[in-house]
């Protein structure tokens, strides 16, 4: 069975996508193509570049947050610099979409019009950076004279490229709006507010998916990057449970 994999954004929770991919590869499924937004586009790019789940886990565990999340001082357009993230992408990913082993579709939001644009060709690291540029953390990315930022604002589950494809459309939503007891810091507050703003249009996307997988993150927030294996394990558990009900 061929799978079209649709991966939502979600900061560190996006690491759960690795667990989903691990389950699919262990069960012998073929991933025909991947689409993603924000963190989903990052994991999607690694999948389509040919990395195994174990390789992705090792990269995630070994990358230093201090190295890639460098403060922009003074913070003019964003709190963090884009360039260290871009350098990380350039180190591990092909320069062009055409060099990927599996087709990838990257969701972004054009800042002027507010419209969604899905990239599938051109410079890969730049498109992925744009898809993950959530304000106020990262500044918008210029592509072809236009500014783009986080794809979640306009299309967090970009299933559209696969609507006419003969594949099982598996949508992974790592940022459902679930009840919480509170937020621990201002970053969690910003991300929670973002989820509230996109919840209606994302729920509509569920209707276009053949299978929706929603991991449960009880004690895993958006920025616990040191708990890589916990996120991966929850993604694996959630997709295994979802397939058992088909």
C-alpha cells in the first residue's frame, strides 16, 4: 500500500512524525510522497532525502539548541536569527527539491496576501525555513521577491497535492487543540494562541484525509527538545493504534 504522508507543524512535537515514519517503514509501507508545514516540512524533508528513522533520531539528539537557536540582538524583526537554522538545513539536506528521493510539498504563507503557497521545486532549505518561520521567533523569508512565513497560518495539513493521487492519505496532527491546565512560559502562550487561531480551518482538512493520527502529548510541550525519544515513541504509538482500527 502506498502512503501519502501529511505532516502538521508543532515545534518539538514534530519529532513525533519520526515515530510515525518508523512504524510505516517497519510495516513495509511505501511512502509515495510527503507534504508538511513548519516542523512537518522539516521532518518531511529528511524523510524525502532518504534518512532512516534512526538516523533522524540521532541527528535530533545530537544537534545543539544553542547552536541553531541564536538570539537576534537587538530583536528587531524576530527573536532568533534565521541563518543558523538555514546552515543546519544546508548541512543535511539537498539544495534542490529535484534532488530528493521522494516528492515533497512544503506549505508556506505569503505575508502580503495571506494566501497559502505550496513549494515543490526550487531551493529546498529556503522553502523549509520559510515554512517554519513562525513570528516572533523567526523573520519571514524572501523567495522570488515575496515574503513567506509559517505555513500553519494558512494550511497546517497540506493534503491538497494528493487529492487526486491513488494513495492512502495519512494526516498526522501533532497540534490538536486539547484542554490544558495552564502554560508554563511565554513561548507556550504564543504557541497556544497560534493553535487557537488555526483550529477551524485545520479541522476541515480532517475530512480530506483517509486516516487522521493525533498523538497524545500529556507531559510533552512544544520546546522539550531534549526528549526526542519520548516524542518519537508517542508518534509510533499513535499511528500503530490508528492502523489497528482500520
